[in-house]
C-alpha cells in the first residue's frame, strides 16, 4: 500500500477527505495529524483513499 499520499499534505480539508471516503472526522483528523498511519485503517478505507488519490493526481 502506498503511504505517501499527496492528499494528506493539506491540499484537501479534513471535512473533504472525510466525506469523500466515508471516514469519521476525528479519524480523518488523526490521519492528517499523523497520529495514525494509513496502514492502521481497514482495507476498504485504504482502497478508497488510494482511489481518491489516483483520481485527483493521476497526471502527476
């Protein structure tokens, strides 16, 4: 699993990421604050996060 995602670098708000991947706000905030790692999330959420990354940054 890719763990250095651009969407976690502050380009999107906590709310935007939370809504896009159906993750609670507090969990999303912890993820952005690096209190939890991507690998701490369940596989479905990890896949949603990766799909969002690919959709937003496919040309980078």
